[in-house]
């Protein structure tokens, strides 16, 4: 039975019994026939008018309900871009608003699922590529050694060194994938401690001394008179700093300058930035850099970049600390990578 029919029947039954009781009451009032007929006629007319008004007022409710049902059918067919008009009584308006909100949430959820599926396919393709290359190299060198075609010791050692370097590269890629999966899953324990930012930077700069000398790079560090104390997991942030510094060294021209700056912000964070004088990054690439497996080198040449996971991991690690990470660059004028860390003194 339709809602409209049910309501009309309920109204008709209630009016019918009301008229019966009123007519019985009129009969007991000792009215003459003329008065009885007159009052009874008015009562019946009022009852019919009430039924008509009830009939007319139910139509908008029925229309609103019908629209919601029709739009629900569209959702069942996979169309989530549906909205129903917010009309009728407050209860129906509330229901329509909740329906529209549900429709928007469903569309967003399925969009995320589609994006996740696309990312999963891209991830599999990229992982396959990045694993296949070193594996093929290791296999070819091992087969050459097994076939005994290498006779002189120098070439033999070179082959072994290549196998070792490819194995290390495989290990780094697997570790990066494992690290990224833990960060995405949210199972990484967050156990920060107060740590002097100056100690972290000095320690890592010393480990890159040979790379600086090899490319004859000038490195300058600008920081406040006092060393900011940040609330971090040192191992994680060292990895972020190393990743950004390696990128700066990789793309910096020989005999150029790399500048590291530490600036305490007013919003309880400390900003760390690394600037180089390389070729710079285009605007579109800046929006993609922190996506996993994205590399500015479309040929995927490892001489000019890694697997494309370093910046994605760096972003996840910084966000784990409640900070932000970004890049500023103008094509042909170098790049400036920055990230923020919570100031331990401001937190206390």
C-alpha cells in the first residue's frame, strides 16, 4: 500500500468515526429536525473539507518521497552525483539534506577507491620495473661468471662489484617499500624526543664531505644564535634531511652553492630548508614530486634519480610529526625544499 493511500484511509476512518460520534451527540441534544439536519450537514461538510485538505497536503510529501526513491534507484545503479530538492516539512527537509550528504560521501568514497585502484596498478607496474632492472643485471653477470667467460681478475672483481651494488639497490628499494607501507598503514610507532637540530645537521653534513668535495660545492648553513630543540624521532628526520640533501647534491652544478637554513616560525614549528642552484623544477612537476614513484626523469634513468620513493617517504615522515613539506622552484633558477618540525620549547 502506498504511503499516500495509507494516510488518506487513516484520515477518512478518523473523520468517519468523528462524524458518527457527533451525530449521536446531536441526536441526544433534543434538537428539532431542522436544527439537526443543519448542524449535521455542516459537520459532514467540515469533515469532507478536512479530508480534501488532508488530500492536498499529502501530495507534496508524496512527491518528495517519490523523488528520494527515484534518486535512490540511481545510486543503486552506480550514479552517485544525485541530489534531491530540499522541500516539504522540516522532517522531510532534514531527510533530504541527509540523503544529499550521503550521496556526496558515497561519491567521494568511490572516487577514493578508484584512485586507490589506479595507484595500486601504477605501484605494481613501477615496482615491477624497478625490481626487474637490477634482477636482470644480476642474472646476466652471474651467468657470465658461471659460464667461465671471465678470465682476468680485474674484470671478475668488477662483475662482483656490480652484483653487489645491484643487490644493495634492491635492498634499498625493498626497505623503502616496507617503510612506505608501514607509514601508510599507520602502524609506525611515534615516540618523539627532544633533539638539538644543530647536532642533526652537523652530523649529516660531515657524512657528505666527500660528495661536496667531489663536485666542489660550497655549503652554507644559516641558523639562529641558539640551536632550536625539536620534538622528533631523530632517525626518521635524519633520513628526511639526507634524502633532500642527496637530491640537492645530485642536481647541483659543479662549483655551485647549497644553502641550508633554519628559521623558527611563529606557529610553534621550525622550518628547515635546503636550496640548490640546479636547473629547477617546472610548476606541474612541483605538484607531483611527493607522489610515490614520481621522477622528473621520465626515462627512469637511475643516474639522475632513485626509485621515486624518497620524497614520498619524507612527506609521510614529516606528516607523522605534524609538520609539512614542500618545494619552491623556478625553472633555471634552482630549487628550495623545505619541511617543518615541532618546536619542543613551544610545545612545553
